[in-house]
C-alpha cells in the first residue's frame, strides 16, 4: 500500500502539527497507510502538548518533488563484475536496455557496460586474451566442463588450425595458453604435454581415453562445446569478465534521491543513455535510462490547516493531493481531479477533524483527544479569539474529559510554556509563525507573536522594526507583525516602514503608527487577512 504524507503549513503551529497527527491516526484506522509530517521546526507550545500526551514529534518533510526513486527504473537490474560479457548481453536483451550497471560482490557500483562497449570489443578490441573463469566460458560457448583444476582462467587464446608438424614446430605452447582445437590427436597430445591452461574441444569432440588420462596427470582444464571452430572463436571473447570492459569510471551513477529535474539536466550535460541508480553509500539499486524519466509515481499527500501553494511544502505542484482539511479562506490549491475538501468556518482544524471521527464512528483515544484539545485551545487563544465558534467550545467540552485535563488550566500552562520570548532572537520570533500570501502579484508576509512578555519587545522597538524592514526587503513586498498579548487579549501592530500608508488604509486610521495597540485583535485570519486582501485588490 502506498504511503500518504499528511502535513500542515511551512511554519507549523500547534494546530498544524496536531491536525497532521490526528488526521493520520483517523485515516490509518480507516485502512489507509499515512504518516504525519512537519515542514519546519516544532515550536515550544506544540512540543509541550506532544510531550504532555506522550506523542512522538513528526519527522521533517523537506519536499515532495519527484525523485529518481519515484521513477519506474529497473530495480535490482545489475551484473557482478566477475560475470561474463555474454551474461551482460543477455541481461540487456531480457530487460530491453542498452546498458547495465556493473557491481562488485557487495553491490558497490563499478561502472556501466553498454552494447556499444561490447560492439567495440567485438569489432576492434583485443581478441587474443582471456581473463575469466570456467563457468563463464561454458556459458558463452554452451559448453561442458570435462576436467577442472583451476577456477580462474587467464591467458592467450590460440587456435589449433595448422598441421600437427607445423603446429608443434612453430607454436611454443605454455601454461598460459588456451587452445581451441578439434579432432587432432597429435596437436592435442602436444598441448597436453605442454601443460596448457585450458583445452576447448569443438564439435562435441570426445578426447581419446589415453589423452584424457594424460590430461588428468598433467592437470589440464578441458571444456567441450558443440560449436564449430568459427563460432567458438567468435564467442570466446564474450566469456571475459565484464569488468574488463568497464575498468574506467567514466560511467555516471545517480543517487536515488536526485530530483527529476536534476536528472534531466544531467542527461543534457553528459548525453549518456544509461545510468546506475545508487544510494548514498554507493550501493547499486538498479538501472535507469532516459525513457524512465517520463515514467514516475507522484507522492500522495493530504493537507491540513492550509490550502495555498505558497504555504505548503516544496514541490507540492508535483504531488497528488488526496484531501484537504482546513479552516482558512480558500487560496490557490488546484487539482486535476476531484478530491475530498473539508472546510469549515471554525477556530481550529482539529474541530473539523473531531467531526470526521464522529462521521466515521472512530473512537478517539486519550492521547489523540489531548493533542486535538491542545490545538483548539491554541488556535482560539483559550477560546477568547474572535474566530472561536460554538462548535469549538462544544468540542473542547467533549475532548477535555477524554484527555483527562481541565481545559483552561491545561491551556494556560501550555500557552505559558510555549510563548515565552525571553532570550530569543528577533529574527526567530518574526519568522516562527509567518504566513505568506500572494495578493495581486504582491508577496505579503503576516507574522504573529504570542507573548506574555511584551515589555521585552517594547524595550528595543527600533531594532524590532529594523528587523521587520530587513525581512520585507529580503522576501516580501509587505510585512505586518502582530505581537499578541495573551493576558490583555489584544495585539500591538508593527509593519515595515515603507508600507505605513498601506497599513493606515488597512486599519482605516490615518493616525496609525508602529506598535499601535488594538484590543480584541487576536486573529490574523479573521481580523487582518481579509482587510489586507481588500486594500491590495483595490
């Protein structure tokens, strides 16, 4: 069963993290295979909730781009370097490929053998030398071992084609010679006496009994083949170890984690047709060709707590979106086919997921109830935010007893643990919870900092605004930052200096300045984003 990744937005908050885990649990109970992921650092509040209810933090997901491992490459197609050229050719024929990766005994990549390499050795290569073993020779010649005294066979190839007197007179046989010969008693006797490395008997010739005894005494390796001399001479070179034609490292391997786009660039750069697929330890996994780049499986994903490309994982356009569960305004996620899309105007995604549990008649265990409760309390600022609905309150009433906590007491402890800003860098605070929106070709960043320590920011306002300016200049056309005082139930509003007139229009206040406090401004989604969109679209 294919794995489906479930994740929230790039700057994971408690709702994003806990929704991913809760929805994954539900889907797995319904028979799917899903894994929750996060797209960024898990903040202190989320970690507090996960630790409190004993749930493991989801692993980080860098991207969902198509990689070589997602392509339909030929897994486990390779050949060991001590196999024959002939065996490599048979693999190419069977797999309809023009090249096969060559590996050592431990499957470490050594090179790629191609049909071009084989043709080159057959047409213009060295044909007088053999470096292989008896099994490879038998395979290439469809032969049979008569006598075997050596596994490895290395030497010079000769053909017993002269008259016996001429052969014994002109040819000085040694223990390094491999002789191809037929029904020629005297030549065979001379070869056995000379203790050649290997006799290859053509035409299925059976050695005379006296010569066989002499060969046994002299420990001569003997193979016989049904092939005639002509075909034996042509085929014998294919018995060589495949490593003899892949000794150089000009062949290129590709990591299984290489992105498809990078693989296409590699093909354009080097022009090779065949490549070995390897892991990070240089273990060969199989073979891939140019055509395989167009045959791949997209990763399947489900999105929670967001529905916009800019807020989602890198490469989301290359993935198959199976489902979206969200409580924000609709953005620009598009799919080529209909999907399950659940959106409700509530304060938290986990409120929606709670109803999915009810609809599917799935019992909510204590730890899942606990993190869902945590998400709702976080996203609604302990049920005080303007986004809080009666549904959120009712779900809290149901989940709290299952989780075994007093919601307000637990929520206060969670918020207190998560939102202390003492000793933290301004840059980290600004980017920890920032949402990105593309509105009328403008890149807008709206960040929110929850705190009980506003005086720490107030003590260095100029530096705080300078960092907002730097953030706007590096990534955005416009940045608004809400510093939300949890105890006062309101927010101080900051922005990059060049956008002051825009902010005055958004809040309809010509006297608006940096750090203006607005009571009951708690929700970025409800109290800020709609007005930013309205002004920019005008």
